[in-house]
C-alpha cells in the first residue's frame, strides 16, 4: 500500500474481506446510486461479474481501513475484453500482442468523497469544462479565474488508483490499456495526462461510453513534457528496475530533490 493524503492505495490479492468491500462499493455505486446494474441481480449486495476472477483489483482505503474507491485490471484470457464485445475497435492502430494489454474498468468512488451537488459517478465534473460535461467555463480566462477559487486541484482517489494500476503494469510488462467509459471521465483523464485515444464510435454500454486506448509510453512521454508533477506521482516508490530508460534521468532528478 502507498499512502497519499489520508488515503492508502494498493492491490487487493488474497484479502477476501477487502474484496467484499470492493464488490459492495460497486453495488452501491453502479446498482443503487446510478442504476447501471439491476440491484435485484445481486441479492447479496455484492456487484460481481465473470471478469472479476480474471482481474487484479485495487482499493483506496481511508484512515479507518474502509474501501472508498476501487478499480480493476482485466487480464488477457480466453474471455477477451469487455470493450471488444461492446464496440468495434477500429482505431487501435498500435495494438500489441494480447498479453501486453489490460482493460481498466469498474472505477468507483464512494459518494462520501463526492459531496458536491454536481458530482457524478466519478466526481470529475469540478475538473472539466462545460462542453466536456463539467462545470468549468469553456472560456480560458474565465476558467483560470474560477480554478483559482477551486480547491479541488486533483481527483486524488482516481489518480491514486491509476498510479497503482501503472505500477502493476510496469511490474507485469503490460504496455497498453483499454477503457470504455463515460465522456466526462475520458476528458478528466486526458486533462491530467492520461492521454487516451478514442478507438471506436461511442456506444450504449451502461450509458453512452467511449472506447479508448493508450500506451503507457505515450502517457509517460506526454507527462514528461506537460505534466511532470503527475509523472513524479506515478513514479513514487516504483522500483528502479521497472523505470523505463527514457525516464531514468527524470527519476534520478526527482530522487535528488
């Protein structure tokens, strides 16, 4: 587990109680709160699907060791990836061999961490513009002025979970991610340097969703140039042996600070 602010982020492997908390949180968010799933399909109030057995699960916990956020990496298997079944991935041009791909899904954040009236399922509306489905002004000058008053500079839970995913991908040699997600999250991830490319037409999949893909190298190189503070966050406590060559000098530099 890695601590950040008052939260801890890490992989959940053999902790069955933690997994139950994850599935319960997903049930509360996806079934009860937003209605993407039918709550009557889960009489035990645990939202579980067939991909969970083929996934690596991550949790964000608070100071009381309660799960307040989660995401999973679906690993390559004979079952394929959900995005492939939901959409035609016509634009996945740099697709590597399947063992180097993961699909990141079931991102959920507790409503206790989404306290503003405008917060949606992931609580990212405070970080994106009105044309992207958020609340910030599209006009750049007005937006900068509003952002000065907005204390929510980063979506801590989402970034912490994606850091856990990044470090696991580097450990396993996974080079590319698939996601199929709402437009708001797509725009928010791109704002913070996770440069996903749309690889298919939007589809109806628990609501309107965009199928997208990204390579970790493209994300790293973009962040190195445009979001070095986020890249430093991703690399925090990553084993030196897992740092790619094009980031070694950057890692050495921040290590000396």
